């Protein structure tokens, strides 16, 4: 028995698409065509659709971006390259494989119709594919520029539905095709890394060890597998032949090894570490306690602190050691307190832990790990969205008291130094000596807290602020940000589970059996001397 088509809308004929898609197309067309007639909107969308013919709109925008130079020039090139590939696949491959009739003009209100009716096959929409490919390609190189162009790309795609040039599935298929083309292009030709900003800090003259004599360097062989990075021991043996290099074995602790070395007949003058953020933080803690400077080789996966201090590459670290180039930087201290010892001085109160980047509770550390794992292949905007969805889909709220103020949250993150990032992820310090902590609280209250948390994690403060202004939303921002010199956090799982505190890639269980976790984070001004290349600064200290 044949199912009749919806009134006034003929079922489309297209190869390979299932019947339920064709029915959905018919319902969507009936809804759009039956919407209130607005002459200004109809005319604007028709003109926009016409200007996007043969991608003239996108080529014009690309020319402007290219002229502006900098990262936007690369964005223009990637956007155009993605557009060309996406357009070819949509128009020369997709339309031949799928084909399909376009909507009947008699079903489209006359004011909305295009002056020139397209005659090519319907699926997929070439305009939508080109728009999505260009905007996604631009976003992969310049997130802000891509975000600014996203509404225009969406308008071009919708205009094809509004003017009756395409069905809904044509538009969605084109958008999917264009986006995938840009993402695959990113995998084949990765985007250039963003230039690291200058991080001012007092310059200090540290021991200049041309051949590495006097340096004790710990290598964590399990940090950051990178086929392009040289083998640590061989590299250090060539670059710093007189340095003592110790490859960490399972069960060994850097703090214990440093204490043993300092009590030896020939104590080290410099503590070095080859590893990721967790290894660096552990070595930084040992160096601080020992009163010797820290040398960082960025041998991990993320290397946030190494890049910030001016040791972005292995060669940078070697040059800084040979020339004695260093900085005196702020770090944070994390104090975990026994829940039964409110003063934090009893036997259950462990000693402070040095934090070079961030200490946090809640979904924040998992979000960062998932996002940065996908970021090289997908780019930060896409990776952030996927990571936010994955993490918040199974997240549980945490009841916290931050500096005496109670709240229900998804996460609290406390970073050493004020950050320039407008996201929930404070990993880009403005300065290395500003003497403050940067606190980000991701609230989980009000209507649709999971959706608002997803937007905040994926798109940052600006997008979250727009959503917070919708009628009926709470007055408190979803992402609350402030600076302080000390932060006290009491955290308890809303379902009685244990609470963990993450710090620089390491995770510590701070409480179990439903008891609250008590943590205090304070800034330590000039707490660490570290090797790193720098611009001209006056020397404020000298170490023999």
C-alpha cells in the first residue's frame, strides 16, 4: 500500500535516501513554506543565496582575511582549500551518486523564489557544503574568526531551504560533507601552532652550565610518546655530555632521589626534568624545597608550564642552561587537609604540594585531557565541543564552599597566575609574577544546568554569558571568574562518592566515604627559579 504524500508537498525522488528522510523533507518544506511571509526577510535571504552562487561570497571574505595578514591569512587559505574540495565532492560526485528532484516551485511562496531556478540534481546542497567547508576551515586556523563567520554560514545554508532551492536533507547533507572535508584537511595538514605570548617575569642569572656539569636531569620515559621527539638519554648525552641523567624506574620518587643527591659529596647545582606537566610539577616541588633552580625539557604531551617559562623546545632548554638565562616565577601551593582537622595542622594534614599550572576539582581535568587528546586532529573548537559532551553526559554535581560561599558546581579550577583565556580552561598565564590565583567556578544551578555547562566548557565565557541572559535564566553567571591570593575549597559529592583533587596532571583522592575534601591553594610570589629564554630584562638576582 502506497503512503500518500503530505498535502501540497510532493514526495521527492532521490536515489539511496530512505523513505523516512523523504517524509521528513516534506514536513520540513511544508513548515517553512507555511511560515508567516516577511518581505524583508524573504528578500534578504534570496539576495544572500544569490551572492553565495559559485562561492563568490566566500572568495570575497577570503580575500579580506588574506589582506589582514597574520593567522587570518592562513585561515583564508585553509578555508578556500576546504571550500574547493567540498564543492567538487558535492557538485561533481554527490549529485551524480544521489541525484534527486528539487522542491516544486508551486509549493514555494512567490516572494521567496530565486530569480534563476537551479536545474542540477538536489542532493547534496553545494551552497551548504561550500559554506560549511569554508567556515570550518577558517575556524580550524582562527577560532574567533570562524565563530564570527558561523552565523553567516548558517544563514546561507538556511537560505537554500527558505527559497525552495533545496530540501532539508540536502542542506544537512551539504553541511556534514563540508565540515568533514575541512576536518580531514586538518588531519592531513595540521594547523600551525599559535604563537606564544610574552610572559614577563623578573630575570635572574642562573648557573651557566655549557656542558651540563653540575646538572642532575630526571627523565620520565613514560611521558608524551612523540615519534618526532629524539630519544631523551641520547639527546642529553650529545647536548650536555657532563650532565647526570637518571631515567626514572617504576616506584622511584623524584623527591627522594633529589634528597639523596643533595646529601652526596658532589650535590647538583641544577635539577632538570624531561617529562610532562605532572613530572615537571614534581621536580619543581623538589627544586623549591632544595633551593636550586629548575631546568625543564618539554618531553610530555602538553608541556604548558615549559612553554610559558620560555622552554618551548628542547633546544630552548639547552640554550637557556648554557647561557644561564632564567626567570623568577610565581607558583601555587596546594594544602590538602584532613576533614577532622579543621586547622590543617594535625597528623592527617600532608605537606603542601607545588602547583605550576592548575589545581581543580570536578569535571575540569577530564575535559582538558579529552579535548587536548583530540585537538591535534580536529582543532580546538571541534575538540572542545566533543569533550564537553562526553564529560558532562556522565558528570555528577559537586557541592562546594569556596571561601565561605556555598554553591553547586560542575568544577572549580584554580590556576597559578591570572590567565588570558576566556574559557573555563585557565592554561595561558598573562604574567609569571602577578601574585594572584585565577579561580574559575563552573556553576550547575538553575534551568538546564547540563546544557549551560556544555556551552560554557566548549565555547567559553562569552558564549556562556549570552545564554545566561536569556529570559528565565539565573542571575549568577555559569562561569564565575575572580582572582585571589588564597582560596579555600570544601567539596563534597552530591551522591556521596569520593572526591579527588587534580593538580598538574596528577590526581589525589582527597576524601572518601562521603566526607568533604578540604583544600587550600595559595600563591607563592617568586617561589621558583627556572631556566627559560627571555627578552631583555634587568637581572634581579644572582646565584653562584
